[in-house]
C-alpha cells in the first residue's frame, strides 16, 4: 500500500494527509453534485425520449411527476405547471409518448431525471389506445347511453352553430339552410384545432345551454361542426371537457365533426350524429317546399273529407227521389174524385132547381090560401099554454139568493157590532180607523155608538198641512163635554 501512488493516506494514520505534488483537493458532496448536474445538462440539454408513462400523478402545485420506461430501463420525469397547461391530451399510465426536454440531476436523491417541456403521443396507435380508454371510461358513466338522447325539434326557429367563423363549414351550413328552410343562425366562433380549441368548444356549448328559457338568443338546436381532418386535427372533439359539455347541454345537439368516416367522442355524446356539416343542416330543418306540398295535400284531403258526406247525401237523395212517384200520379185519384163530385154537384143543383120550379108552379098564392095559413098559425099559438110554475120557480130562486145576500150584508155591516157594546172610530175624512197610529195623526175623532155619535180630541198636535184640517164634531141631542180619548 505504501508504494501505491493513489494512496494519499498514511496507512497507519487516522487523519487524511496530502502527498507531495498532489494538487487535487477533496470535493464536497454538493460540489460533486453540481459538477454532475452541469455536465449532464450541458451534454443532454435537448433530448427526445420515447417510452411508456408510468406512475403519473399531479401535485397540488400543478406540476406533474411520472416515469418513462421500456422493457429494460426507467427514467423519472417532471413537467412543470406551465408546460402541463399546454398539453393537448391528458397523460395517463400505459400511454406510449415521446417526451421532449432536457436531462438534469436531483442531488437530494442522487438521481437523474428529465424535465419534460413537451409531450406527444407516440404514433396513431397510442392515440387510438387513449381514445378507446377514454371512451370506455365515459361510457361507463352513462354519457353515451341511448336513453339520454333527446328528440330534435321539428322546425327550430333559432339554430346555434359552434364552429370556426372563417371556415367553409359555416358557409356550407348557411347555404343548405337557405335552400331547405331559412332559419335564424347564431354562430359562436371558436377554434376547432390546436391548443385551447377544446376549452373554447366546451365553453361555447355551455354558453348556449346557460341562456335562460325565453331569451331571444337561446337556440332551439345546437350544431357542433368541423370539417374533415386527421385524428390529430379532430382530437379536440375527443377531449373529456367537450364530451361532458355536450352531454350536459340542455338543448338538443347535433355533432357534425369531420367527414362520414370520421368518428369522435362528441358524436357519441350528442343527441344526433351527422356525417358532415352539410348533412347536419339537412337534419336540422325540413324542406320548406315539401312542407308546403304536405300542407296542401292535407288541405285537399280535409276538403274532400268535408265534402264526402255532402256528396254521399246528394247521391242518396237523388236515388231516393228517383224511387218516389210523380206528383201527378199521386194526385190522379183525388183529381178523378174531384171531377166526379163536381159533376154530381152540377147534376144535383140542376135537379133541385127543377124540383123547386115544379113546386112553385103548383103553388097558387090566392087570398084563400093565405087566410088558411094564418088560421093554422093561430091554432098552433092557441095550443101553446103558459104554465105559471115556469115563471114563478126562477123568481123564487132569485128571491132566495137576494135574501141570503142581504143577511150577509147585515152581518158584515160595520155598525153591526155596535149593538154589542163596540164603538166605531171615524176619522176626519169619514174613514173607519183600525190602527192607533192612524188615530194619533187625527186632531179630532168621532166615536159612533149604537145610539149616536160622540166627538173627541186625541190630545196630540196634528201634523201641518191641508190633509189634517180640523173637523167639528157632530152634536146629537144635548151637548156633551168632549173628553180626551187617550187620557
């Protein structure tokens, strides 16, 4: 050991000592760590690593920690919050990606790692794998269930379109709507590709859905549209934020993303999928000319239905009228009977006149004939006897009825009760008073007894007016002092 040039320590000493000619001082752990860090960062300042993500997790600070591995090695990775916000997909375990960044060391754990600045899926196969995984997870939540699908309005008055305002998609939709059934269209301009496109599309769908019912700009139907492209170009419509926004939209939605062979997760979440944006316009509204023809046909059928009973009734009436006999046939027996009676009347009158003429010719009006008739009339009159009982009986009946009426009149006469001690009160106008209120209105009253009348005063002032003129009591016999009737 003593001859080893690299052995700088005394083999028998406990304290390290330098050798003559040695200019390499011992380094601290921190110093060597910094040297390693600079060396690694200078040598590997920009690298692209392909591997499978593992152990992906996000810290509360927004940073993402993960590991990239293949079948033989593993390297840790970290992605700061600013870089994670620019990702176009959500990193998950098992995805094969290509990470771009730089290698560095972490002295605290004596390990090296990659600081990831960008991340992409490693090929279309990895992209499709992520798509299938996301689709299965969202389908398990029921976002694609058929019972969630709603019927589209038959004739929407306002249509909301979420798409790029400068592309050919909106022109195709407006042109097709103008051809079929012109409708009001509200365009919510968004990015349909690239960074931030998914958030803008989701925000537009939620913006239309958040408009209150009855708002003039709230559409009856929403169309999410984009032209064709590769799976990377259409990836924004596979993002979970877009799928959830379409599934939660309170307005019926049509997804028209890509061409006929392109399929995105937005198609599964929407109430209806259209193969192209132009087809979405055809699905949204019917053809106005066809509607007009249908309405005209319905009006014609309605008119026919209304006229059919009339036509049938007219045909039945004509058929029954043909079975009826003619009027002259119905009146023929009566006409014949009338002619027969007229002829008989004429002959009868002629015969009666002839008989009268013959009898008149036989009569001779001579004085002897008239005197004989007069004598016959006198004998007939003398033969009539007027029996007295025929006249006396009606007279007796009428006499009895008159006597009954006279007895009834005597019973109902107002002076009749005077014989039994009653008094009749007579007012100033000669009327018989039966109420105290009427008597109190009179200044003087006349009391009629069975043997005479007595004038009295009421003791109450009469009401003014000509109707209450005072009347002097009538005197009968010797003068009598007038007393107050009411004390």
